[in-house]
C-alpha cells in the first residue's frame, strides 16, 4: 500500500473536478502506477523532435524534470483538506470540495496568501505532514520529476502550536518513502515568512536548526510589500553558517523590486532567486546575475507576467533569451487549477514558444543548479541527455 489509507482512496472521482485533461489522467491512475507510467513515457521514442501539439505534450510529459519552487503547503489539495479535517475532527466552512475550490479567488499576492494560510489549518500531526509531502511527491514522480527541493513555512505551523519535529519529521519520513517506493529524490527548504516579524523567523530557524540535517537550505516567501530581503540578513547569515544554502523570493511587480533583487544578489549573496522576472528590466542586474551564475526559479502560472509601461511582458521568454539560468516550476499548484509541473510546462511552451531544445535547456539549468552532490547531478544530466537524443533534440 503506497498511499495512506483514506486520503486518496476515493479520489478517482473527486479529482474529476480538475479542469485539465492530462492532470485528470495522472490523478485517476493509482499512484502505484507511477513507475510503469514513467517507463512507458521514456521508451520507444522515434528520434524525431516533436512537430505538433500532441507530440509536444508527450515530449514534455516524458522529459526528466527537477522542481525547486514548490510550496508544500501549496500542494494541499481540497480533497486532502477534507480528508485531514475529518481525521482531525475539524469542520471546514465549505459544503464540499467543489465549493471549496470555488472559493479560491484571488487577485494579488495578499488575497492569495489569505486563502493559502487559511487552508493550512488542517495540518496538525506528523502524519498530516507525511501525507501532504507524500501526496506531492507521488504526483511529481508520476510526471517524471526525478528530483525536487520543496519549500515549507514553519512559522505558520509553530504559531498554531504544531511542534517543529512533527512538521520536519513527517516530511522527512515521506521523502524517504517516496525515494524508496517511487524513485524520486527530494530535499527541504525552510522559508522565512517575510510579513511576520524578524523575531518570529529567528525562532523558527532556531527551532529547526537541531534538524538541519533534514534541511538543504533556507528561503524567503510571503508578502514582499514593506518586507525587503535585508530584514532577514541576520537569519541568512546564521543559516549559512550552519551549512545551509540560501535562496529568496523576489516576486514580480513589487515595490522597489529591482532594489530587492540587487540586495539579494549583492548584500545577501543569495544563490538563487525565486521568481525574479523583473530583472529583465535591468541589463546591469542581468549581467551581474549571469556573472554570479544565479539560478531563477520561474513559475509562469503566477509570476510569468512582468508589467512594463502598463503592459505585460513575457518574463520567461526574455530571461531565457538573456541567457539566465531559468527553471520552470509549479509554485502552489493546489491553488492554481491543480496544474503540476507537466501542465505548467505545457502551458509555458505555448505561451513562450519554447522549442524542444529550450525545454531540455530549462531542465539542464534545473539539474545543473540543484543542491546535490556531483555524482547525483551527473546521473540526472545523463538521463536528460539520453532522453533528448532519443527524440533527436540537440541539447
Ligand atoms: Zn513561491
């Protein structure tokens, strides 16, 4: 039995609420089928690059992938919220899954975050965090994600009285089981919530540091307005001194966005920027990021559109054309039409006219900037190269 009893047992029909065909197919299949599905997708390819939409979808579905910008709490599907609420004796203010999903209406970052944080209230026990993480990793593995680095927001759980060992312990146990059973490797990034106090973030870091072997890095998320990255300079320094990597969100179209990107790069010496699309408005910052080898985790669903002169521009396309190390990620899929990485890439391919070689390049950027040992990286890159060659795609 791979999937915890009760959480996914009836979702074959529940997931029919999802709008997208491919997600529906992936979810309807038992997660136990993830590995055979992966094998099918990567075998028997004619060495001809995809020429039409249907073939492109198959190419993207089978592409070996990595994901670095996914908030675990943002993968908490409405179906699982109901299952966890039932198990924890909580009553949700919605009649059913469909009513809950209809409530997911947001127009900016603060209105999104309100829905997002409200949704976490059902996460209480170690098993809840296990189910959450295993649920995401199962979906990711079924979409040929070989490796993921996942964000989590401990402050939101600590302030509800959930102990850090339940949060990190449950996720870590799920990571181990997913690696063993599904063949997907993963690591964990602790995010500071920038709209809460610096003291609260430090308390979360101090609580988590005894478990630092289960963490690979720290990040910065939540509402950027009035919360510049330097608010957490001390936290990043402490995390780095403990051997953790450092990334941070620079959301798009924020006040002083270019100053925040500059601070993240120059003063805080971030290794990655999550989103960061506005950088294309500053050739100087683009040159700096390239010289530093900075990775950008772009999530086209939410952050792909940078506004310039009142008009949206395609940040992903411009970042790729500028030669930045861009990867494509799903962010908070449970709140974004249940579109996981394959759907996000299919949409991005259309919106940004990505060629097969560019799709391979995106995954090469991802594996190339993963926080993993060289031998693991070489293994992923070899699989990616073999896949590209099996399609006759120069990579
Ligand atoms: Zn994010």
